[in-house]
């Protein structure tokens, strides 16, 4: 499937900026199941400082904000060819060893609720793939997808206890429980083509777990499926903080409002 993507991020500052830096993870990965045909990034009132590959093989761009501006606009656009591999990414790659995805972070660490969920799943330990699918189903059954109830700093246990959250929270719960079951797991940020609309208000997030003989396998807990050709992987990490599309630092007495617009659309390819 050929997907056309346009992702616009706007920063609105309440006072002129003295100095600001933004770290962007907005360039899709060239991995199993997807080929990047074209990708470009445009900046208004900002400029690229440096691009590098981080420890998770994420293309990371540092952007400097021009002084004395009140608005910054970053536009990413491109074309990606995707293929359905039932969520299987394959062998482990990156600069971090596989065992590093077994340790918990502040956002994934289980509390009493998730620990109870983990206990219920230990009967599947001989069948790792079945156990992970059951974990995905149980997470969605017990934590309702509900916008506006959590934020980027909400932990997996907090969302599980509240019984609601969004895709980021579902991914953190799954990752925390999988690691407690001795399964390496990681966070994925990216794009999802929706069947009922082109315009979206945010990027998407899901999880991947490592399964012997298959490698990394994806689980979109919020939609109850493994990622297919409608998904585009952009960044991976131990939790949201490693894979967040945009993070930044600003100096001066300013506050900022972030606005995001995402468009993902299938492009029909003519057969030769």
C-alpha cells in the first residue's frame, strides 16, 4: 500500500522566544514492511541544527528556533510503501542489547493492578505469542480508550487503575506487563491510515514484543490487532520519552501551545 503523509506541528508562544531547541523524531524508519519513497521537512521561523541516528536507530533532528518569534511551524511530508507482515518486524537491531528492553521505566513500571494482570497470564508462559495476544485483549477490555483523561506523563499503573487512557497508555501497560513476564518489549510511535477519515489530531502509538523464532512482533492494543499495511513505523524506544515525535526546551518567560495536524491517505498506484 502506498501512503501519503503530511504532518504539521505548530508552536504558539505567548511571548517572543529568547532561545529554544526542538528534538524531532518524525522521519519514518526503513525497516521490514515499509520503504521510504520520499520524505522532507520544512521549517518556518526555525532551522535545522543537526541530524543523527540515536541508540534505537531513530532518525533524530535538532531544530533551533529563531529568536524573538511567537510562532514556529514544522511540516513533514512524504510517501511510504507498506506491506502486511502480520506485525512481524523480525530480528533485533539497534545499538542497545535485547536485554535492555526487559528493564522497567517510570512510565511502564507495574503496580498492584498490573501485577495482578501479570499473574493471570503466567499460565500461558509456554506459549509466548498466545500470552501476548491475551495480554493485548485484556488490556483493551479493562482500560477504555478515552481521550482527555491522561497526558504524556501518566504512568501505566495510573492509567490501569483509572480504567481509561489512549494509545500511549495502552502501549505502556502492555510493555510493563510483558517485561514483568520476562518478555522484551518496546514502544512504537508512527502513523495509522484510518478507514473513515484522512485528517487526524495526533500520531499513533503501539507496542512490540520479542518472540523467539519471529523477532519483534507488533501489537496495536487500542485497535485490537497486529499492525498491517496501514501502519508506518517512525520511532521506537523503551517508552514514550524515547520515541516521542517532538520534545523541546525553551528559555525565557514564555509558555507554549502545541497544535498538531496529521493527514494519512492511500495513494493508488497504476500498474505498468
